[in-house]
C-alpha cells in the first residue's frame, strides 16, 4: 500500500512539475484558482518542488515515454486524478479503491522481491547482513527524527509556511486569491532551516552524553576512561523487610550468634570468634582492597569468572540482588558489577564481626549491680551510654555524607565525578569512621565493667587503625593527588639547593642522625650522660622534677623570646652578620639549638615520670589500664607531630618564616590543620599527660599542666602575632572542628525549635540556665559583701 501511494505521489509531482514548466513558457494557459479559496482546487502555480523531489522525479521523466507533453493534457490528467466533487465518496467507491490499492501493493511487493533476488545474484558480495540492516534501520529512524526537528523549527519560525520532508514537495499558500509561486531563495532558506535543525539535533544528541550528575545520579568513570551512569544502590541498613533480598536475609541471620550464649561455652571461645571475624575484616578484606588498588585484582577475577556460564549466573544473581529498575547487569561495566559482588562479601563479614562482638560483650558483662552506686559507677554508666550514642550518630552522619560509594570503598573499583567531602562529622575529626566511630568499643567496656572487654576492644581498634594506615591512606594519596599540596619550584630551589640552600638533611628529633656531625654527636653524648646519671645515682624525684621544669621554661620562654626579637628587629640574624656570618649561618645555628632543646625537654620529662612511678603490682588491672591509655596518649602526640610536619615541612617546623625573607610564607589549612588552628596547643602535650597517667603521680600531672600553659603562652605571644602580621585577614578565627560543631549544634537546635516538644525543652533549658545564673550572682554578691565587711 505504501509503495502504491508513493508511486502515485511521484506521478502527481511529475505532472505538476511539467505543468509549471509549460506555464512559464506559454501565455495561453490560464492558472487555476487558489487551492484554499475556490472549491479546494490545487493551483499548478502554487506547487514548488524541493531539491530532493526534483532529483527524484527527473529519472521518471526520461523513463516515462507516454507522459503528456501539452499543458491541456496535463490538466486533463490531473482532473482525472482528483474527485469531481468535494462531497464524501460513496461506500462502493471506497471498497473499489481499497481493493485496487491492495492489488497494487501486492504487485509492488512481488516486483520488489524479484529485484532483490536479481541484485543478490548479480552482486552476491553486496548482500545486507542482519547487523547492517539494523544499522540502516537505526539511520532511517535518526533521519526521521531529524526531519521532524526540521519541520518543528520551520513551523515555529514561519507560521504561513509548511515545509515537507525531502520525499515530498514544499507547499505554500496564502489568503490572497492569486498566490505567487515560491521563489528559489525561499526554497533554499527552507533547506538551510532543515540543515540547521539537523545540526541542532546532532548537537543535542552529543550533549546528551553522560557528564556530571543528573536526577541525583552520579557519573562513574572506569580506569579505562569509560563513563556510565551509576545506578541507584540499596541502603546499607534497611529495616523494611519487604525490600530484603536473599543476601539481606543471609546478612541479618548472623544475629543468630546470640544463641551461642545458651550453651555453656568458655569465654575464650567468644574472644576467638570475635577476633576471627575482625581479622577477616581488617586482614582479609584489607588484602583484597590492597590488591584491587594496585593490580585491579577483583575486577580481573570477576571478568574471568563472568566468561564461564555457571559462574556468570551466580554472579548475576549476586550483583542484581536488591538493585532497582535502572540497573542492568549487561549494560554496566565489569568494575561496577565487581563492586556489587564485593559489597555482598563486605556485608556478610561486617555483620558477623558486629554480631560476634555483641555476643562477646554479653558473655563478659557483669550482671550483678554494685552495692553502692557511687559517683564513679554512675559516671561510668553514663559515659558508656554517651560513647555508644556518639558512635551511632557518627556512623549515621558519615553514611549520609559518603553514601554507598565510599561506605563500600567504591573508589577502589571506579571513580565518580565528585570531590572529596569534608562536611559535618568529617570536618569534626579526621577519619571519623575509624576514630569516634569506634567509641562504642570503650562504651561497651564501661557498661560491661570488664577489663577483658576493654583489652580485646583495644586490640580490635588497633587492627582497624592498621587497616587505615596500610590500605586506605595509601590508596587515597594515590587516587586523589589534589589533596597533596603543590610544591613551588622556586621555593624548593631556595630551600634545598645543594650549594645555596638552607637545609642539609637537618636532624629532626632523631631523624637524619649523622654521628659525624658535631651537633648530632653532642646530642647523643648528652643523652647517654642523662641515662647514666639516672641509673647509677639516687638524686630523688625533686631533682628530676626541677630539671624537667627548667628545660620546659628554657624551651618555651627562652626560645620564644629569641623568636619574638627576631620577628621584630631581626635580632638573631643581625648578631651573626655583625660577627662576619650570614643569614644561613644564623638559621643553621637556630635549627640545632631548637632540636636539642626539644629533645631534652621530652627526655627529662620521661626520666621524671620513671622516678615518680608508683610501685603498683605489674599485673593489677589498674596498672595495666594506666599503661595502655598512657601509651595511647603518647601515640596521639606522635601522630599529631608527624601530621604537623607533613603539612609544615622543614621550613615550618623550624619557624623558617622568622628568618628567611626570600620564601613567601603560605597559609595552609590542610591535613591536621583542617581541624585545628594550632595542633601543638591541643594535642602537642598529650604525650606529657600520657607519661603522667603511666606514672600515676599527681606531681607529674602538675608538670604536664604547667608545660601546656607555657606552650600556650608561646603560641599566644610569639606565633599568633607573627602569623597575623604575615597573613592578616586570611587567618581563620576558629578551628575547623569548632566550626563543624557549631553547625551541627545549630542544625540540631533548629530542628528542635521546629517541633513543639523541642521548643518546650529548649524553653525549659533556657529558664533553668537563667535561674542558675541568678543564683550564682546572688551568692557571689553575698560573698563579696561578707569579705568587705571582714576587711573593714
């Protein structure tokens, strides 16, 4: 039927085209009436062929020998084709036309089939394959969409013009009785409009390629550079049983470990059970992630198993478990499917790890309540509950920020077009998932009132921190190089040039120790002298206490005075220049004095702690607990110092901006400085408190507190004015952790105020605080009056 209609249409365009050409050369033929005014009759002059139609009709003119030559014959033929009257056709006429059209269509199909067979016999190499036929069908579909776009563009730009597709003629009409034919310029304009629409459609098709985010979906990028829309994944914790899949039931069935408590099993069994799953997590999963980060091990393993039919079926089920309608196993890359399968393994291991820990704690919990609920007992319970609540909040808030992608280490498999986020809990503390996210370990130990739970929890937390340092941190540094601060080549040349630089592998604590360097050799000899005096003399605790205080005052106050004078009038450099030295000599001397003073400030403090050590039983629970938490504080101090050095480098560690003017000082808020403005004032004395806790001496605690006060005075009167003078308004007023805490508190208060119960609670708190302040003011004024009366 389509072939028949197309044939008739081409015949009609042939007649009208020849009629137009004859009308241009003959003056005797009068034009027909307007097609829209007089009886819906179509004017020959109002028909203008598009270039495609002209090209199509030209061969027909040469092949059709019986085509009419005169205008009268053309008009007569045209009158035969159109109905005599504009009335509705009769039923008989419709039946006859339908039968004729069907017969013509069948004949056309038979002719088309014969032509295909002849073509296949003559040119067997040109036969169309199934793939080529699909591509041709796709090209035809794109062409039709382009034509529709051209039609819409032309229709919207000119309301009176109707531009047809290239297979038909362009017809124009107006409201006048005698409408002139379309000009060639207008036809060209229509053709250019169609071209413009085609270009626009192509541009829109290119712009539809994945980029950025759309409808909340992230754009994934594989290591090979392929881009894909990341399908929506299920939540890590779903309490809706209707949405659970087989893997969810398998994951939550691990809670059945609590049934082990019904059997009379020894305590060591529960310890081993928990440590087994903890090792599976930190060592097993950590090893797989390490291999994936360096060699794409898991992705390659998935691709190899995918090629095998039985394994591919199980992998498909595992990856598709819990996924939504926007996910297709065959359309996403292997990296994404490998990640989904790894997620199933992670869920199973982590669920067993948590269940085993809960069962272990329940085994060792002390059910007998104490006879007297003293302040320490009540405080222990409250602190335990608080730590558990902090962990729950930290985990939930961290999941809200990182979503499934980072929760399941997605960047080990593929990347997404998002930047690293330091928001809310991630702006509060570094690595919140592995720091405050494990506070419930210690909360559970307080609630269970068991040292066994505490020690096992410490071992488990230590394994988690090793996992962080050995697996995650190296991968983050390799994957996100933008986190590393770019080095200024000019600055590197000035500071580390072999001939004219300011640094020559200088000794930092005991790093870069060179026994052939006089300053290093003297430090080692003086250290040996201090140890010998401690071992072979009995000078008493007061001697070591005074010695530690003298070193602290000389380090914070004495060296602080030198830096203050150097910052104001270049006191230290001028002294060396007047003696024939240079700025480099002055800075070299300062570095050696500063490192020597810093080392022996800590050494003398440690010797004092050993002298004041209480003679407790080595195996007592209180002694072991003090040693453990003291070592943790020392480790915190060491980590803080190392993190500070990673940001400052040699130049900042030795206060180079006080001495070297050639190097511009830059203010950085990266690393540990993202959370603290000055880590040395907060965690820089944690090791001193750790030594005091290990010794169990109140005198050591007083020395640690005095040291922190001296350190704070050094920062307030020396460092802070110098930084403000160099950087002005760029200096951050409050630390990043404090800003994050304020934002979190402000958001929580806003939510409370939006609810009726929360507003009432805040009102009560405000009223109570006002009453307390009023009572304090009254008591203070009364006490002041009494003191004045006694003095008079």
